[in-house]
C-alpha cells in the first residue's frame, strides 16, 4: 500500500499537468495594473483595439443641406442670323432681294414660300415655280440664301417665308413692299422762256428706291444728251437730272422728255418768246373782260327794272 506522501505527490503532479494544459486567456487591464503595483518588473503596456461599427451614424446635420450644382443647360444652335419680320422696299421693274442668312443647319435645307398662296418657290438652289423671275442665290461664306425677284410687279408684293428643315421646321418672314417710281419735270406742263435767256429743265425721280442706270433727254423725238450743236448740257445727280441751254432760241421750242431707265418718263412743253406775252396769258385776259362787263350790265338792268315797278 502506497504511502500518504506518494499519494500527495501524485495529486500535485496531476494538478500541475492540468494547469499547463489550460489555454492562455491573456492579461486584462486590471491584472496588469495589479501586477505593476505589486511587482518591480518592467511596465507592461496593454493596447485596447476597438472594432469599427458596421452601421452608419443616424446623426442628421443641422442647417440647410447644399444641393450639388445642376449641369449647365445645353445651348441650342442659332438657326437664323438675319432679322425676322423685316420689310424690303423696292420699286416696280427692279430686282428686290430678300435675305435669309442661316447658321450651321447641318443637312437641313432652305426653302422660300410665298405666303399669300402658300406656293413653294425654291428649295435650295432649285426653283419650283414656272415663273423664272424667282430664283435663289447662295453666298457660301455668309450662308445667305437670298430670294431674288426680277422685274418686280405690283402683284409680287406681300409676305414671304424662309423655312429651314430643322426638327421642328423654323421660319423667318420678310415683307416685300413695291412702289411705282416716276419722273417729274419741275414747272410742267408748260414753261415760257424769253429768247436769248437760259433754259433750265430739272427732272426729279419720285419714290425711286435705287438710282437709274441712265437718264435720257429728248427734244421732240430726238435724244439730245450729247447734242453739242444744239447747245445742250446735261448733268446728272443720284436721283435727278438737269438739262441746260445757255442761250434759248426759237428752234429750242417744243416738247422735252425726261426718260430714266427705271421710272415712268415725264414731259414738258417749252415756249420760246420773242418779247410777246404767252398766248395762254393773252387768252386769259380776253376771256375775263367780257365776263366782268356782262356782270355790270346785268346788275344795272336789274336795278332799273325794280325802280320802274
């Protein structure tokens, strides 16, 4: 039978073996402090690591919340560079031009439409009307698709539309106004000039929107612009013309006509007098005298009639 001391020795050995097999649980903060206070061994620093939270904070900031800036709006490309609702004033017989200057229209086409009857006039450079007075001219560097009307007539006046085939289509409008220009000789229809004095005739162009290419003067049926033998000198202004004869003679009498290239002509009858009064003035004086005497006689007879009653 084993002795008591051997039994105690065996139990103590088993307890030491069991203690050695336990897992190391580390050192807590409290134990480290206790160990530091009761033992003179070097200080032991214990670090505590905090795991990040898996959820976000529910904290709401105080004050207005700034919204992110909106992206800038996309600018639409400009279609027309010509002004809209313009008026083109021209005279009949001329060639008015209606401009339509466009921007970058890509594959778009430019068309002209006559609004009073919605007649398609041109598409691009192609003409879609039997009247060949209408046509479009294209100035490439300016992107101007201008509508021309040759020898414009009164019925051509009205509203015209320049349309670009964008999506949706975009239009520009032009109003064409036409006036009839005419020539006028100042002092018409008759002019009286004493023989030996200067004869001057002034022709003015009324309602003309463009200067004439030429102005011809006629004496009766003869063009006298360059008639040095007759003593005629002609001077031209932008919208006027003047004929001058330094010394008027009997052969200068007759009908004179001012004929501009783009207006209605005008005429005047020139009378060269050799010291006598104009016939029209003499006829006027003769016709007024009998009328005055007849009125006096009628008044006397009427007075005598009432006195005799």
